[in-house]
C-alpha cells in the first residue's frame, strides 16, 4: 500500500512504495501479483530511475549542481527524469524518436524540460548519438544513458525489489518483466536470485523484437505496436544479462491488445500495452507452475505494470486492433 501519511516536502518523495496487487485471472495455487508503477508521481516505473540516478550522480559529483542532463528516451524516462530534475535544480533535455507518444512529450515540456525529436527511421541508436552530440555542445551536461548505466538496474535492486520482497515476506517464486533497457528486470532478478538462487526469471518482449534473437533463438525481426519494451538495436540492450534470466518470452500484439482491454474490463486496471504483455507472460508462468511443468521455489509470480493507458488514449488503445496505432 501507499503509506505516505505524513506531509512530504516534495513530489519526489512520493516515488516508490507502489501497491502490489493480485491478478484475478491467475490460478489459485500460484497467484500472480503486479506492482502498479503508475502510482508514481510521473505515473510510470521510470520515476524510480529519474530520482535514483540523479541523486546518485549529484552525490558522486558526476553531475554538477545546476548542471544539465541530456537523455535519449521513449518518453517515460524523460518524465521520470524531468520530475526529479525539476525539484533538484537540474536542467533536462530529452531526445525522443518521433514515433513515440505525443502525450509523453507534452508532459516533459510541462515539467520544464526541452524535447528534441529525431527521425523514427534512425531508431533509438539515432537518439543516443544525438544526445551525446548535444551534451558535447553544452556546458556541464551529462548523458545519464539509461541503456548502459548500471545505476538503472541498481535503482530497481535498491527500491522496487525490496518493496516486492517485503510485501510477500520474501516468498517470491518467479519474476517476470518486459525489457526495454532491461533495468527493471535486471534489478529485480539480481535481488531475487540473492534471496533464492532458483528464482525463476522470465524476460518479456513483443514478437518482432530482438532480445530472443540476440540470445540464440531463430525468430523474425519485425515491427510491433507494444510500446516501451523490446529492442531493435543492440546499442539499447547492454544491460541485459542472460545469466540471471531463465527464458525470453515473446508476446504478439494481438494478444497484448486483447489483454490490455481485459485487464481494464475485468480487473479495473487502466494499464498500457507493456503491462498487458507482462500480465500474459506472468499468467503463463503461473499456469505452467500450477500444472507441474515448472518447479518454483515459492508459489507466487511477480510482474510489473509499468504505466497507465491514459498516456496512450490518442493511439486508440481501447478501440479495435486495426485502429490501435501502437
Ligand atoms: N514499459 C514501459 C511503458 C516503459 O516505458 C518501459 C521503459 N522503456 C518499460 C516497460 C521497460 O522498462 P526497462 O527499461 O526497465 O526495461
């Protein structure tokens, strides 16, 4: 539960301590729980790295007081960094490929950040290159680089994971999360494997993404609508460590779209596509465990709902599949 009962000094103090909620579609013997990250002030899981990375970089001197962060981001990271930067006296500039949602870019600007767009066809790699170029041109500017900075998974190791394990008295059988940077999953998985070495870990990506292919599976690369997870560019998956992952599961856009609508209609969750993909993968792990196909150290599966569908309403998330722009 969110337990901020005392008055707080800053909105940044409300990051974390998000609720963990049971998914009703899960088998009784092996419940699935989802960590509801839209309860953060910037309404996504990325508020955690915004706060954690900026505070750590200021403490270590890597980011000077009053300096600038320039970050390539699909959007939620920008909002997470912008919320923290806004309160910590840091200027924020975000480099966003055009295809990502307009809502997110509007929110970054409202928080005082500057947004620079790069062509969709240059991918996230193009945004990363442009961010470094901009940082070179500015005084006191740093690229936190969520795609390769160990502070990203560390934020989840230090905050998300202990919250999950506290809520379940350390009895977590499996961890399931979609990988964009893979920071969320890596932080959870490292913490989980220290608690129990047999903790089962599932990475989730959309069909068409490259994680499975980069790790030896013969799957096709292709476009997908699910937003925030998956990779097309090896430059964006440096944090992914196959040693803490048991399997990489691919979920198709059709199933994800239907699950996004089911989660709202049946379970009251206004969550976006990456949450729906995570839910499907987590329910599948729970069903395999309940059927005796998987041996989990504890009968529970934990996943993450990274953000809310409200951020994507203009893309038709609750319409029919064909009109969903992704
Ligand atoms: N879902 C959404 C909506 C996201 O924005 C992100 C971050 N790109 C993720 C999931 C994946 O998180 P991570 O980068 O920690 O793998």
